[in-house]
């Protein structure tokens, strides 16, 4: 019995020694690893800094604002419409990419918020419909989100055949700047 207990005790000591050696070897290996180049280059860091400055001085604007086939599913994921001719009651899908919006920084977290308003105008500029702040685009994260896809869908019924304009205005709720775009379209009579 005493011999068996001695074997168990020596196995535990050997196991503890192997775990200690393995842990120490892993720590030394991790410390001895050369830098793998995962940090961005100085040129990249300079370009990112220049991009930050350009973004901040740009003010709210749009890279893209267009009618699409069935809206957009994500940033850059949209199919532009071949024309801006719609049947009465047909949905008007718009894809827009706002840039230059501001961020509210809190404890290393960057938040943005844009609201959208619209006006439907006839050929003479008369406002037929409109709504302020009907959509909100917001987000936050540890990095500044700069790839915002704003997909909007409108549906108007009872419009006579003719030419119209859809005026969309975005308000940057962080710094109160505004920017917008106007998309002309035509409504055709139902078949």
C-alpha cells in the first residue's frame, strides 16, 4: 500500500512539473515570436489621418444617390435602375451613401445619427406630399463607421401621369448640418 501511494505521489509531481514546463515553454515561445507585420504601415496611417481630415472638413454630402431595383441590401450592394419611369402606385426605391457626417465620441465609442425628410414636388415645384424625420440612420462602435447604406422606399398612389421630383434631405443630428439630393422621375398611366 505504501508503494502504491508513492507512485501516485510521484505521478502527481511529474504531472505538475510537466504542466509548469509546458506553460513556461509556451510563454517563452510567445515572447520569442518576431513581429508578424500586422500593424499598418506608416504610409497607411498617414493616408488614414488624411482621410479623417477630409471627412471632417467635407461636411455632409452623398457619394451615391440613385433609384434602384428593389433597394439596396448593404453598402455598395444595389442595382441602379435603368430609368426613372414608374407606374402609378409602384414603389420608388432609393439607395444613397452619405459621407462627411459627424460623430459623437463617448469613452472611445463613436456614434452617428442622421434623419431623413422628403418632399414630393410636381413639375411646377408645388409640394404634393412630405414628411420630416421619417427615417433614422444611426450606429455606434469602437471605430468610426464610414460605410453607411441608406435605403429608402416610397410609394405614392393617385398621381396623374407626368414629371415629378423627389427631394430628400438628411440632417446630421450630431452637428445639425444638412444635405440632400433631388431625383426627378416620371409617372405613367396604368395599362
